[in-house]
């Protein structure tokens, strides 16, 4: 097995300028619009929600977010089953934590962002760094483009090689490395050696600045665990 540092692996792609030309994604824009809201109070600790959109100010009157724990506690009582001090929300079948306010169900990580930063991100995702969808601790959340967020997904269930983007190509009897850019799959080559295919996949990720989005991709983990990078 040939060991190559990551810098050399990235160097494999010096002539693959198409990678840079095909990608036009800004991972973390800073100028994002803020959504407005309107509420009518019926009493000191109860409220009727007139609109489904929230502001940070109104959210903080309804609920308390605990950033080091990642949960939400009701500050108000409304309906028959919502009591002050009770824990808010539930986990759905896809693993996301939801909280219903008025007639609208919100993903808890979006409410956490509104609570801490003052706006709902638009045209950009909130990513869970550890890939655990109901872990809404503040330190586990970050803004990421939809493509960056997709990179942080777990490998597909039908992936048998253990590394996303590396598959056995039966017709050539070689390992094939690919990478998807904006929903389109691009072939990186065919390799007799599995580790070489993984390095090509990792190099493509690094050329596209995937490291900042997810430094724990299957290609990275395999390469690190097997001494291919240092």
C-alpha cells in the first residue's frame, strides 16, 4: 500500500480544474433576511398566536432554550396540555426534534437559531455537526449550504465499500471513485487499489473545500485510520 500525505493526494487534481468551475456554492453567507411576527397577548402567561412566523423577541416570551443542553422549556401556558416549566417538543420518525407553536410545527434546531441569532436562515440549512438530528446543543449547530449539509449525511445504506463515492465497478474489475456536484455525479477514475480510489475521492472533497464543511467524511476517516494521510 502506498502512503501519501493529503497534500499529495490533493496534488493529483492540479489538472482537474473542472472541479472548481463546476462548483459555485457559498457555504456560509452572512447576509440573511429576518422574518417578522405578530402576537396578541391574552394574559400574563398565556398567549394566542395570530401568525405562524416568529421573531426572536416573541420566541423568548414563549419558550426558553438551554444551549448547553439543547432543549426547550415552556415559559407560558396555552391549550390544555402546555404548562409552564414543561419540556417542549418531540422527536419524529426521521430523528428531528419538533416543537409546535400555535398551528405551526417548527424544527427545534431552527428555533434554536432564531433564539440565539435573531433570524430564521433562508436558502441555507442548519447542519448538525455530529449528524445526530435531535442533538440541538448550540455548539452542535452551524449554517451550511444545502450541498454542504448533504456532504454531512451518513453514507447510503446500499454502500458496501464503506466509503461514500467509492464503489466496485464489476465491468472493469476496478474501484470507481465519483463525486456529486450540484446533483450531478462526476467520475474521478477507476483504480485497482481501493486505497487509491479513496484518496482520489478525498482529494476531490478537499479541492471543493469539503474539509471545512465536514472533516469526518468516510473517505477522510478511512484514510486517517489506515495511515494514508497524516
